[in-house]
C-alpha cells in the first residue's frame, strides 16, 4: 500500500518540530529557553478551571450536539455581536475542537481543484498546507513590514481573479504580530464585497493588541454574509489544551461545517464547552492582566533584539510574536535558527517556515517570562561574534 498522492502536498507546523528538538536537548541536560511555540505561558484562569472541574463532576462527559451546546453558541453570538458591531445568532456559530478545524472544514466545503486562495505571506503555515492538500492554487500576497505587515492593497487587487474563491486575513497576525489598519480593512471590504468569494478572517488573537484595536472585515457593509470569523479560547484564555474554538458564518456554511464535523469529530468535548461559557461570560480581568504583561515583554524583546548586530525588529502591534529582520547577519535563517538552538539554547523559528516572504526573518514568541526573554537576548548577543 502507498499513501494517497495528495498526502505529498500536505505541510506541517514547524513550531512543533523545533519544540521536539528542543525537548531532546533538554533530555541531554541542556538548558533551553523556549521562544518557538505559540502558546501563552499563563495558567488557565482559576474560574475557568473550576467550571471545567464542576462540569466533570456534574456528568458533562457524554456526546453533545455536533454544532455545539446552544448555551455556548448563544454566548459566543452575543460576544461576537458586541465586539464586532454586527448581529449574529447561535445558528451562525459552529463550536469545534480548536481553531484549525474551521480552516479545514471551510476549505474542504468550498474549494475545488483549480480554485485560487489568496493568503498573507508570511503567515500561519497551515493555510498554505491545506490549500495545496485540497488541490487548490495558493496565491501568496506579501505582507509589507513598512505597512505594519499589512497587504500592499494594489498587489492584493492585482492578485484577485475570477478563480479567487477564498481570501484569508489574519489580524493580529502570526508570525509578524501585525494588525491590519482599519483603513486598509475598509478598502479591502470595498474591493471584495461584490466578488463571488468568501473571506476567512482569522481573529484568534483578537484580544491581544497593544495600540490600535483590530477591526473585523465582517463589520463592513456587505461583508457579513461572505465572511467566516475564526476565533477561540486558546490564546485569549490560555486554554490551548482544552481544544475549544469556533467559527461564525452564514447559515448555509454552518450547515456544511456541521456535516463535516459529524463525519470527523462528532462533537467538541462537553466539559470544555462548559468551561468556555465560564470564560466568555465570567470576569475578564485575567485577559487584561495577560495582555499588560505581554506588552512589557514585547517592549523588552524588541529593545533587546535591536541591540544585536545584524538584527532589526519592528514593534508588533498584536499577538505575542517578534519577527525581526536578520538579513544583516548575512546568514541563512534556518542555519541561524539552528545555531541559536544548538549553541545558545534559544529556540526560535526560521521565517521561511511561514512562507517564502519570511526569508531574512526569525520568529520569536515572547510567551515566556521576562527573565527568560532577557536571558535569551544575552545568549544571542554572546553568539553574535559568529556573524558580526
């Protein structure tokens, strides 16, 4: 037997590969500072944990509705309506185990071979992986550092064609930390609203921003009926292991996603959904405190990286990633990332893992303690004589 040919087209997420290599070094007794994985280092807030424990004690351990429990979908709909300035109902919400299933189900439901998908480059690698896997054509549009890692709008316009079926937006963004300016979102809406396509607006970092609050394209006239909002609990509430995400979409797409859910996952864990209700309806000071700490770390890592010869780092506007330009080192970025891991004990990611336009960059996650971030900067500085 051989694997299906389409398996040769599927990619991976290199953060987990680097994490495995870092763990192997730690087993050998090495000290490694983890700046590679996109996972908040804060504990899940206590009131959410207690809600999950209570749900287990109360017997929320059986199958639930494929689309998600109505109570959670209603809470999500109210939250999205309030925060995005739109009107959606529980019927528009699909609860799934994490954010990736929304990407997978949406693309599976929409894409035929030959369809074109516009996505930001560099960006979360699973976008491009799934596009290729499904036989569609990936059209990467570079995000421009001088524009806060937003699209050049004229390049986006020229990339659109009659074959464009899906446009992916991510703001705040992985790996750049970029937030698409509200003016750019308005121009994108004007560009897309009369086209026969869907927009996947990945807003998983929607609560983690520092200066300008992100704008959802769904809030613009004519866009609600052609936008799928992807959000979830992993980043905002440090619930990565709870596997709880959701999509907000037109009902006809929700029907397709539910059909794909019932053919794959059946449903999302019932006790996780009860914890999700506590997260979205409970106190939000935990989120405020986390973002304030991320801001301190952001300022520290950017300042530190900009003191290292050959590094130039812009200030990320959201998420928890720094994406420095390291072309001044004259080193191949994969070789540089390997050097930092193997000799400095600093785990980070090669920018090309996020697309060809990530060339010349590294990604550092500052979801680690301030002390560890400062120590990582010092370790990199001590190694900089290799390229300075």
